[in-house]
């Protein structure tokens, strides 16, 4: 298997009036072609910024990006904006978090769907229309021909997200970033959209990067999982291995905060106390230490490096779970 | 069309009818069986309203007010439409462009708009006309056509920052929306994004302000005439006001006829602009 996307020491900084905000701090990630990887972390952990930076969608004048990004054998980080643009749509595409804002409110679904077909693939009006009906059928929208005439405001959230998916896959991308594709949707629709994405991925032979804050979403839909915290990958493993054998207390805490059907009625959902460290002023030690139930003195002073365990399992922790080291539980 | 009409309230309906009437006169004024607006009637100078042969009376020189007011609509509306059209186009292009590229360009453009906006419309127009419309030899009056051109140019300069700032503001509120990033993520070029994604969203805000701007320009044209730098020789509402500005006690209708027509027209344009803006607000809420 060859890697389709490779991030090497990716760093993203924003210049703010409070100083440099380091949103992504040296991420190394390799995504193998044909697989699906989940990026998990809480809000503000840098997962969205990382995926947008990987694609080169952060263009503000206050953004600096460092590191090497290789996509499909081409070094994206060395390419000009025009060259990178050629990879968009046909090479890689993105599904956005909020389908309410990711569609232009004043243009019909048809014209938004056909835009990339006509501009990027050079289709004629007629071809584009036929293809767009095909795409809408693919994302399981009933009466696709009628849908083309509608405006986004006439559709429900789930329908809009299907349209977004149809747009994203319209030029047959090799790599699909799905940035919290189900966060803005209600639970029943979430399941449908995830199932659709998984099916499409296999049908169209796409690689998928699924960004989410929900470990439950990752469980059935990905081959690998990378857990992000405070702009770093803190644990990475094949999905089954990760769930069977968590090393990082943060992953465990995330896992415990998934609501469970066996919970006693009226009992409180476990939450992770505290907040992410201030991104303009990172502490010297492990970023999770102040919130960690197992933190030792060393965790506050020394920054842990990614350690390699067996079966491609990586973790960033001085005192990983499942080790026999004695630790005082605070 | 019928559906559109039913959404209007009464003042807006009256305004639309008034504006349509004015436009009807703009188009047909030349061909209506009216007295020649440039010929004076020595037998009836300064006669009042509803005089035989002069429905709205005449001014002190005997010019027929009805035919002047109807024929004057042509130049007044032409000046307003041309200067708002050109000023709007230039202003919107600058505003949208600078808001899209951001950074230093935007900073400079915004500063430029703010400086122009800090000067009162009339003072700016007056200054431009005064500088540009002077003939080398004071004894030879400046060519009236050139004067119209200069007034249009000056009013265009007045309009550019007004519409420019609206376009800039509207663009800023759209340019960071997710659908712009989404379009970019599909490989759309900047030009495509501006014309297909930003302009259609910014246009409604511009439409609303264009009507308000037309009102501003009509007033400015009249005011410039009152100050003696507008159109004096031709046939326009401003010219009618300008000609009698010195003395209208003998024939007051010569002042209030053009002023009332001008005021009604401005109010009508403002009403339509306000209506469009309120429609826009509620639409924004529905999205």
C-alpha cells in the first residue's frame, strides 16, 4: 500500500493580537490509499485547522504554515496556489461541517452542483445536468431532477449535507476530507450520512479523512484513528487496536464521555474537567497534564514525545495506561 | 409581477407609481403636446396656478412651469441615473475587490472611502464643479453640455464612496462564509468566486442603496443649482430652481413647483430603497 497523503512536521500558526497562536504543532501523519482515517479531538484541538492546512485552504495573511505535505506523489507544500488548485476537486475534496452555511443561499442546487463539473471537468451544460442527476441519485436523493431547481433554504439539513457530499465527489476525488460531516445534523440523519459516506468510499475507491469530535463516529467507519489534543497527535493506532488497548489517558477520557445505553437513568455523564491550554502560551509539559487523572510531576515539566508500541500504535504519554508503572491517582 | 406588487405597502405603491410617471415623462416629454420649455410668454409672466394656457403657471420671465417640470425630468433623472450608474459600478467594483483581497489594499481603499465620506456630499460636489467648470475667459460662459458632463462627473465622485462602502461591507460579511471556502476547495478561481458567489449575494444590498443614492443625487443637483453652479441654461429641475433662486417673491410657484416635484421624486426613491432594504433584512433572517 502506498501513502496518498503524507504530512511531515505540519505546523500552523495564526498571528493574533495576543501573539502567535500555534494551532497545529508538528503533526506527522501518513494516510494510506484506500483506507479511512479518523481524526478525533475536542473543539479547539486543531483537527479542523490541520485538515484545512493539509489541503491548503487557509489563505489568510495572518496564517503561517510550515512542514511538508505530499499528496499522491506531489509535494503540495512546494507548489504554487494555481498548481494546488488543480488538485482541488479532482484530487482532493472536502465536506464541510455545517451544511447550512456551506451552500450559497442565492443559487440553485443545480447550478452549484454543476459548477465544478463545468469549470473543472469542462462538461457541456447538458452533460453536467445528466451527471448531476446521477450524482444526486448516488447520494440517495429522491426525485433528483426536481432537486436541481431548488434553493438551499428549501432543504433540510440532511438533504443539504447530501448535496454537499454530491458536490465533493462530483469530480471523483482520490482523497475526501470530511470535516465533522454529521455534527450539525440530528442523530438519525447522522447515521444515514455516515453510512452513505462509508458506502461511497468503497464504491468510488476513495481515501477518507474523517474529522470528528465523536469517538463513536470513528468506531465503525474508519481503519485508523489519530487522536489530537492541543495541536498535536497524542495517540494513533488502527481503530480496533485503539479501542482495545488505549494508551493515552485523554483517549480514555474521551471514550468515557460517550453516553452509554447501560448508564443508570439520571446519572451524570462523565466529562473531562478543565479546558484546553491557552494556545498562545503552551505549558512546557504535557498539554493534558492539568486535566489528567494520572498526572505525575514529570508530566508538568517535560513534553512527551510520540512513542511506538506494537501494531503501529503510537502514543504521547509518560505514563501510558496498561503499563505496570505505579502511579498515584490524584 | 403581480405577486411583487402585492408585497408593497401603500406608500411604496404610490412611490412606484410616481417613479413610473416620472420615467414616463423622461421618455415622452419631448413628444407631448406641451409648450416649448425654452420659449417665454411675454403676455403671461408670473401668472399663478391653473391660469388659462399655463396649468402650473409661469415664472417671472413667462416660462411655462408645467412644460419645464416635465421636460426638466429628463436631464435631472439622466444626471441621477448616469452618475449613480457609473459611480455605483466603480464603487462596487472597488469595494468588492478590496474586501476580497483584504490586507493593505483594503486598508488604503477604506481610508480613501472614509476621507471622501467625511466631506459633505454637497461640499465635495461644489468643490469639484468649481474647480472643473471654470472657463479660461470669465466673459465667455462655459458650454452647457460640458457643464452637464462636469456635474455628472462630480456627482459620480460623490457616489463612489457611498456605494463602495456598502459593497465592501456586504462583501466582508460574505467572503468568510463556508460556501466560499467550499467553492475554493472545488478548485474555483478567484474571478469565478467573485462573480458567481459574492456578487449575487452583495447585489441586493447595492440595489437598495442605489435608490437612496439616486435621491441624494437629485437633491445635490438641485442644491448645486440653488448655489449657482448647477445647470442654469438648460431645462432641468435644478435649472428651474437656479433661475429663480434670486427672487421668487413675485411668483412663488416658480420655486415651489420644481421643489415639490423634486421632493416627491426623492421621497419616492427613498421609499422604494427603504422597502428594498427592509425586504433584504427579513430575507437575511430566513436564510
